[in-house]
C-alpha cells in the first residue's frame, strides 16, 4: 500500500470519528450528516481502489482524471449549498412566525396583568 | 355598533417623528368608527417603544427585527385575532398625514373594495419624491399591470387600508422584505379588489428611507423576481 493511501485512509477515519462525535454531542443533526458520511465513503473507496478514478474517467469520457474530480465535487458542493439555502429560508420563515406569536402573546399577557391590577 | 378600525404603524427607529404622528392620530374622530392605534416596534435601537407607550397606544415589541413586511403582518395578525373590521397601515415617519385617513375610509365605504391604497400620484400634489424614485415607481406600475392587469400608480405606497377579507389573506401570506408591490400580486391573485385614492404625502419628518444608493438596484431586482414568482405560485 502506498504512503498516500495510508494518509488518506487515516484522514478519512479521523473525519468519520469527528462527524460521529458531533452527532453524539447533538451539535449536528443526522439529516445533515448523511452528505458528509457519503463523502467519506467515496473518499475511502478511492483511497483503497487507486485505479478507480482512471476507470471512471475512461467510462465518462473525461481526458484527465483529476478534472472528473473537480467537476464532480464542484457540482456536489453547489447542490449542497443550495440545500443549505433552502434550510436557511425555512428557518427564516419559522423564526418570523415565532417572533410574531411571541410578541402578540406578550401583548395579550400584559393586557391581562393590567386588568388584574 | 361602530366599526372597529386598527391603525397599524410599523416602526423602526422612529422616536423622532412618532410623537407628532400619534398626537395627530389621536385628534381624529370619525363618526361610526372606533379607531385604535397599534405601534409595531420592529426591534428598534432607540426609544420608539417607550415613546409609543407614553402616548397610550397598543404597543407590540418584536423580539427580533423582521423587516417592514413582518412588522405589518404582525399588526394584521393582531387585527384578525381581535376581530377588527378594518386595518390601516400608516408609516411612523410622518410621510402619511393622518388626516388623509378619513379619505381612505370614506372611499372604502363608497366603493366596498378590499384594499385602498393612498396614492401620491393620482393628483400631482404634495411630496412627489425624487426623479429616480419616480422612475422606479413607473417601472413598478408597468410590472403591476403585467402581473395583475391593474392600474396602480403608487404600488410602493405603504399607506393602505385592508378590509376583513384582505386581513384574512395578509395574515397568512405577506412578503417580509419590500412587501408593497409584491403583495399586490398576492392580493389580486386571491381575487381581492384593489383601488387607489389620491392622498397628499409629506417628506419624511425623521429617519432615513430603507432604500438608498445600490440598495435601489437590489430593490428593483428583488421585487421584480418576487412579483414574478408570486404570480407563478399557486395561491
């Protein structure tokens, strides 16, 4: 096994451990972790199977294998960013509703307090 | 029983202009109508909330800054939950003279439309705003005609009257950022009747417009997109 393979595999294992730790501590929700786990699976696959990239490039008709990596990863990152924007938009809407409800409730509550006094 | 009218004043840092606006509003007496004033404080950094409370109005303090649309919608929600017949949005910066309120209510009485917009362009009187801004407003007039088929000359005006049907719809669906032109698309798709009435506006007494410099380009693009998607979206 080549040196570079050992390094990537070790880095991968550390990455998976870190993701697991985040999930266990409740800092990362599972639905967002799926993407990261899939990423590490891919990285792991290609660190064991060194020719894999060349094979894939030949199948898809890409001349230079590294270009396939860039194209694939940039596309995946864009999709994931879009997904994060969707999540942020949903949070924005939920936040707005919560803020409105809280302020209306507070007003009602103060009115009741004033009546009692 | 008199009709209940809620005057919704969305405020962000308006402590300078608010007292005179509230004072003028409290002088207004309309036979057959019971007016209530609601100040929605959109997490101001100044003493807007304290100033408003001093004037004996209903004050709702938002815990986070929601933007003008979110603030107006909070007022609309209050109107819905407390069974008001009409809600009138009026800016806290003094641009919308409170005495013009009677005109809008009377217009609603005569025509029975769901939404009345106080427009500064139907008659060329009072504050007319700058050239660039008028150009933008012209553009939105065209865009509005495209999406709603309506001739609304002052689609960015925030001086508006909502009746019960309009309150019901705005409580559920009201855009948060730069809501005025976009909301017209939402309302017209919902089948509400929208009409304008001429009012005389004044230049703002204090504070700054939320739309300046590069912001205006962003404003145009954002609002155009929002209107397009509101038009396409199934209501």
